[in-house]
């Protein structure tokens, strides 16, 4: 049998233990082992950003990380964004600005935007464009995503006041 | 003819998209999210060579790998399946199988398929399959492929030219003879593709006891042609149920993408367990069956000195790759709007469809008409340059005028309505065209290379099936391309609409349906629920593509709503003792005209319809409130027998004017956008925000085609841009901010006057970007005649322009 390793991770606040092959990708672990299918695989070679999740506070491409590398980590996925089925302000803003079409890049885009707004709560349009340049969207042409992130920043500023 | 209601409550509103909440929560329910009990996984082995005979395949090591259930190679494929459905000319001479049988014809062509307990093991097993290839000479250049003695992609065909014909529409000879100016150019549009972030995938389940094959997939189109899929799978047509899953983008590339569901179905039947097969990115980029147009043009345009355009002569060689599944339908799209928005009197169209050792073409947003827009606009600009005219002036002079619609173009297609001067004026104002020209003048004085492009072009919508076969005198083909809906009002007065094709592939079908149903019944869109029905027991549906969906579904909804409303009026009339014609649907009620307090709620009427048969008027035979409606193409005609007139086949024609200002760095070949304006006329707009999203997204894809994206094949047929490291999809840093304007000229022939609008962005952007770059480089006299316009090409063009002439 292939080499197996016991790992413990916390995903969206819940603890999980599993025994996984060393070659198992974090993306496949989240999707196939934990059933968290909100994280999508677009290119599987680290360019498109659809599989972006937050690992110990920083975004990673879960197609480029092995599950065993996440042992002991705190992970956040798109499923962790809403609380008690209440949308996060980012989700509200994406809905109101139509910052999505097919929805496939959206979870990765939300994770990147979440991280970015922690770093820069009041960004300019140019800063947003640069911040999401590592996440491909084939539908929107990005403009409404940029508007949504600006709008989310404003909502979050109000919320934290 | 549609009735043009003056005031509408829901059509025209930017309501938030109905689809978005679940997508934002990560609950999109894409096909790859689907898990069935006992499900196993497939992977395919792709050919590493572009052209080779398969001498032998040894799969014994793969078969003995623990976890492997089955390995299928081309050797078994003829027992397991029939050939793939193929709408191309002479399919028996270029037979397409789900796996390569005798030889491989392009790099990436599937050679074997493995089923295993998980995808990792399936891919391990693929690596253990030993294929002995005997390499054959490769042909990747379509011009070389046309020459006698070129290596043959399909020997039974005896040539690589799968189709050729010259069509003449109108008096081309006279128009060229009388012309005072004739411009000529050689134009090259390289191959790119849709590349949705979600690939094509399927989960198939076969019940050997019932013989029923159920396939969940993200590419269910043409449900009335799925008997062809059943035939390939060697099962009865009534034992196949394709169930659409929401698609994570398509842009045409999931249009009749049946190879993946067929592969999954074949394997599920073989192993007796549900099989999931989802393309990985390399599968999708090398063997999607949906590469875009790949055309080489020699074009002449005839004009008069005053700028009047007279005629167009086109010779086009199109590199279709190794198969030709849709025939030359992409050139039907071209002929639908080959004269653009101009009163060009005649057209000659000489077409060569050539086979080479590449992935075959399929559909990509525009389906070939985007190329024609680019060609026509490039040529109009060339005439303007020759005559020293401003791009605005030459377009204004040649526009079909608002009073001349419906207008029949030389090919026989009809443009339904339009106001091209109106769109142009809006665009000029929005862009501040004079201000841009002034800015350009100052920039040039400072030694900067700023250019302004302006184009005005067409966006045809709702294809007729005739465009897939009018190329041949015989045999003729199908003439239907319907779309259906089932509407059901439940006893609580809520409505469920069932759609029957690949309704969601990134656009907003649920939002659109909710708005149209709300409009029809005067209820709130939140009272409408949309579900996607499977093909078994479903109604005929064609699916999105050719910007047909909104018009066709709106028509189906109107038809079904009419049937339900008639029944409800009868019931209310009986109860209220008022003649049906004195009743109206308003604010969620059926009420008496002029006496709105005399009313029944829809719920009250629905309850009666379902539960109180003895209260119904005697002429109502059935309980319930449900109606099916199949809406056929509202305006299409047959081609003339001599094909000098192709009939009406793509008649709902939108229009757009795009203006772009760019600055080019002549040291690096890089460019920066200074302005991008898009004014569109898509007839009546259903949801302005969603339409704007389609336009901007299309601009981004058009920009990719214009500047970045190309499937580059080496001379030995290797795809050199086989990953996103090399196939460059525009990011947020490349796509400019788009300023949008709308003109609304309703179609007189469609429900509510809607025109299709899903493709317009990509149909305009390559042309306007080419014009802007050319204008920026005007001091060098550079001519932009090729896309993508990479930095290397810009530098080469400048260098060539500066080189001393011999």
C-alpha cells in the first residue's frame, strides 16, 4: 500500500483527523475526503487560482499543496465565509454587484479578496486589480469583481465601526 | 409579430441574479461535485504524437494494477460503440471514434481509457499502458495540407480539403469593374479557444436490468438529437437520460460536447458501476473538440472614391484540425453578417475547409462570425486609409439606415432592425471622440504612440439549423432548433419552470426566466423557481449557443403562460361571473378591469384548479395548472436550390460600436489602454446589469484573442501552449475598464423585441484593438493584419516598416 500519514487539520473551525496518501493534494482532500466541494479545481497547475484556500492565514493554491503539508493547520474555505447562513459582506457585495457569472472561480476569488481586505481594508481600484491578478475569471472581465471588492471594503468598514 | 407593451415591470430591471446565492456559498452543484454510491473514476491516455499509426498497445500492466476495473483501447472501441455523431461532410470518410482506433491524428487524441477506484490510480494505470507508435509525417500548415502529396489526415478522403466551394451573392464582377478603389490584404486569425475554468465532465450510471443509461453532464445540448448519442453508445434512444448539471463556463465549448458523456457512459456500461470522467486541464486544452476558428484570408474590398463600399471578395482557408464535427457551420455564421452593418451590394466567398494534425474545431463565442467582423472592419479601415477618410466618416456613409429594415443582405440573411447611426453617435459622445483625437494629437507631439480604434459591427442571434447544411445542394438537413419549457403553477400560486437543455453555463437563465414569468403573470420574480429537466421525458431543446437562449426561452414561456392563463381566466370568470375578456392579471391577482377590488388571488384560482373539480366550469376537463410549450425559430426560411440565396438563417441582429484608445511602447511592444467604450443595441434588454456583465466578459475574451491567446502548434504537431503558463488568459491587470452604453431597437419578430447578446463583446474587441494598435503605429505605416498582436509582432512590424525598401 502507498505511504499513508495521519494528519489533523482544522477546517472552518471544525477539527478533522484523517489518514492520507502523501501524494494526495489538499484540494482533493478537501473535496473528496471532507466533502467540501466549494473549492474548485480549474487548471491543477497553480495558475488559475480557482482552488485558493486560506492556510494559517495566508492564501495558497490547494492544487499545489499536499494534504500532509497541511497537518496541524487552520484552513478556511469558501464554506467558512458565511456564518449561520448569513452572507459575509464580501458575498453580499458580490451578489449586489453581480461579481460572478458561472461561479467557478468565485470561491477562490472570495478567498483572495478576504485575505486582501485584511491587509488593505481601503484599497483603490488599481490595488484590487493587482491583488486579484493571480485569480483567473473567464466570465466577468473582472470589472464587477473589482466593484464588488470595493463595495465589500466599504461594508466591512461600516461593520467594524 | 410580438406585441410591444409600452410599460414593463420586470423586463428591463437589474434584479440580483437568482443563481448567485448558491454559487457564493460554494454550492454550485457542478458535475464534478456529484458523488454516486459505488462510483469509480476514469482517466484517458492521450497521444503524445500528432500523427502515428498505432502498431500495438499492451495494457496488461495497467490491468493488473490494484484498483483498476477496466482498460479500454481502440481495439475494443468498435465493439463497445458506434462512431461519434458527426455533422461534417462525408463522415464515413473521416470517421471519428471516441478513442483512436488505427492511428492518432493529433497530439492529445485519446488512445485508451482506464477505470479505477480513484482518479489517482486511473492516472497511474494510464502511465503503465505501453503504446507502440509508428510515426507518420505530420501536417500542421493548412496551406501545405491542401497541396497534392501532403500527408493525409484521413486516407479514405483522399485529400485534406474536407470541403470547398465558391459562393457568389449579387453581381460581384460588375461591382469590382465599376469600383474606383480596390484594397487587398492577407489576414491571419490564429486559433484560440474558450477555456472555461470548468472542464467538460460527466457521471454515468447504467442499470443492466432496465437498460437505462443516466448521464449527468455539463454539456446537454440538442436534446432532440440525443438519439445520435444513444446510437454511439449502442443503446435504444429511449434508454438514455442526460441530466444537465450547471456548467462552470462554456463560451460555446460545451455546445454538443458529447465525447466526455459518451466515454463515461461506455465505461459505466462496461464496468457496471457509476463512472465519473472529468477532463483535466490538459485534456481540455489538447482534446476538447472545441478549438476556435483558425483562418487565413485573402480579401479584396471594392469602393468608390467618395467612400461608398461596393463589394467584398473573400478567399478563406480554415484549418479545422483532425475532424470536422460541425461541418463548416462557423462559416454560416460568417455569411450571416458578412457585409457588416454596411450596404455592400455583393459578396464572393471562396471557402476551403482543411484538415490537419490538430485538435478539431468546435464552438467559441462568435462561432466564426467574430472573425468575419474583424475581417470586414479591417478592410473598411483599409479603404478609409486609402481614401484618407476618418473611420467615423466611412462608416456613417455606408450604414444601412433605420428606415431600411428589415434588410436583406446579399447572402439572403435578413437583419431585423437597427439604428446604427444612433449607436455610433452614443459611442462618440461616451468616448468624447473629438477629445480623444485631440489627446492623440498632443501625445504624438510628445513622441508618444497613442492610437484610437473605432469599429461598428453586427451581433447575429438565434441560428437556424439550415446554416449547418446549406453548403451542399444535397442532401438537405434539419430545419428545427426548438426550445421548450414546462410551466407549472402550484396550488399556492407559485410557479416552477422546467428547462430542458444545458440551460446554465454561466449566463443567467434562472434570473431571465424569473423575470419573464413575473412579467407574464405580474407576480414577483421570487415566486418563480427554475429546475433543469433531463432529456428522458423532456421536451425538445437546443440549449444556449449563437445567443439564442433568452429569445427562445422567452418565447416558450409566453406560449406556456398563455395556456395557463387561459385556463385560469376561465375559472375566475366562472367564479366572478365576469366574461374572461373583462379580467386581467395584475399584482398577483386576476381582477376585473376597472373594478380592481373584484378579484381573486392567483392562489385562490390555483387551489380551485387543483383541488375543487366540482367548482370548475364544465368545459375544463383536467385538474391542475401545467403547460408545456415548444417554441420554434420565429423567423427562418429555406435556402434557394441554387444557393445564390441562403435564406433567412440568423435574423435577429444586434449591433455595437466599440471605441478604444491605446498607447504603445515601441521599445517593448507593450500596450496600455487609455479608454474603452462599448455601446450595444441588443433590442429590448431583460437585465441590464447581467447584459453588461456579458459585454465586459466578452471584451476580456476578445482581448485575449486580440493580444494574448493562441494554441501554438510546432511543425511536428506538438501543442506548445498546452498550459496556462503559455496559453495566456487575460487577468484583471490586462482587461481595461469598459464604459458601456445601450441603444434599444426592439426586434419586430421576437418575444418582447429581445435580441440575443451573449457574444457581442468578443465579436467586437479583436477588431477595435487591431484598429487602435494600427492607429498608434500609424507614424510607421504599420498594418495590423494578424491576431494575436503579441509584443514581438509589434516590434517586428515596426522594424519591417522602418527597413529600407529595396
